[in-house]
């Protein structure tokens, strides 16, 4: 107790020296001590949030970048090689390309700014609108590619034979082109509404921000448009089509026994592809939930944030949401390999052809007749 009283007296002496108040007895000292402890606890909490944000933005982005760049390159190589046989692969290799753009123009830029303090987009009036356009264009296009392939799978699992007879390659490429053009037109305004704006500080630096005449547009109009086209519509449509697809898988399993050999082959092919696409779309849904929530909160509550603690909490939630969003653009290769037996087989054919040849030789040595039928099945898959 003696040590505590001396600490109270020390705090009281500080305030008396500042002519803030007079604290003469022990109860006043204890009241002051508890008050300062509460303030200190609040400061410590804000510092912890600030340190956590710093660590997240410093150490996680390079891991996500390395994982995503390597994975998307491997996916692109495999998917383009077999895209003519599997029309849905057109969606996926375009998705891998867009994911690369998202990571390089978004996450890499964020990490470089965190490490160096300099924003790459703020280096010139050319890079500012270009980086902003590419970041928004690739993000929106990639989400809508997932939306398109989710709808495609729902149709394919419900009408597999009808789809098999159509020119699916042509239709798929047309849909992809429409998505890319649409995303470009929606985000093209960044090319002339963004530029280097002088900071309010006296260090004569500039930042990549909207021109003053468009500032109100971004605050009142674009925030809603971005939330709708990037989050709300894709989230709802992907969720609904996934439910339809899952129901369709159970129905298809019951009717598969009545199909002939050709129909079974088509049904199996659509089934394997559907499982892989379901995994991708569910992953996107899960990782879009935080971004959706935060975007809604920012639209409705950004003007009500008062204390520093609320601001830090919002910044922490925003940081976690953004990192999850970037993670969704980097994990598709793992999802393809884990959920797609077709993809695993094709990955082995591209990167480990000798291993496959040895396997074929062993099978042909011991079971020459059976091996031919197995090989034909593998080629169909």
C-alpha cells in the first residue's frame, strides 16, 4: 500500500506543478491514479491496434504476393493448354491473368508504400490514373468472371447434354469479352478523374487522389456504385447459383444410373468441373463477406466515427478485409489442385510428363488391355 500511495503522490505532484488541480488526501490520489490508468489503458489499446495494422501490412503481403504470383502463373500455363477441350478453362485462365493484375497493382503497391512510405502511383500524373484504373478494372472483372462461371456451372449441371452439343468455346469467349469491356467502361472514368493532388502539409508532396471537381462524385455516388458492382450483386448471384448447383449435383447423382456410356462421360466431366468451380466461388463468397460488411459500414457510419479507438478499429477491420480480398486472388491454384481431379491430371501431364510415361509403361507391361481403357478415360478427364 505504501508503494501505491507514493505513486499517487507522484501523479498528484505532476498535476499540481501544471496548476491543473489540487489533490490533498489519499482518496483524491487514488481517484487520480485510476483516471490516469484508464487513459493509459486506452492509449495502450490504440498503440496495440496500430502495431497490429503495421505488422499485418508489413509481413503478410510478401507471402500473399509470392504465393499468388507463382500459383497464377502455373494455373495460366495449365489452363491455356487444355482450354479448347474444356471451355470453362477460358474463364479460369482469364481469371488467373486478372488476379495477377490485382496483386501487382493493388497489393504490391500497398506493400511498397508500407515499407518505403512512397506510393508508386504518386510518382507521376501518368501512373496515378493508370494504376487506379487497372486496380479497379481487374478487381471488378475477376469477380464477374467468377459470377459468370458460377452461372455457367449451374446451367451445365442442369442441362449437361444440351450444353455439350453447343459451341461452348465461342459462347464462353463472347461472355468473357463482354465482361472485360463492361468492366473497362464502368471504370474508365479513373483515367481522367484521378491525378496528383498537393497535400495540405508544407512538404510540397503530392498524392494520387480525385481532382477536386470530382471529389463529391466519389464520396456520394461512386461509393455506392462500387459496392453494388463489386460486392452486392456478385455476392447475391454467386450465392444463389451455388445453391442451384449443389441441388443439381444431388439430382444428377440419382439420374446418372439411367444414362448411356457417352452421357456418363459427359456427366462425369461436368461433375468434376463443377466441384472445382464450386470450391472457387465459395472461397470468393467467404472472403468477400468482410469486404462487403466494411464497405456498408463505411458508407453509413464513416461520419459518426468519433474516438481514436473507433478509428483504429475501423482501420484494423479494413486492413483485414483487404488482405482477405487479396488472398482470394492468390489461392485459386491450390483450390484447383485440391478440388479438381482434372486439373491435377493435366498439371502432371504438363510439368511431369516423364512420370506419366513411366506409369504408362508399367501399366502396359502388366495389363496391356486394361491400360488402354484407363488411358482413354484419363484423356477424357
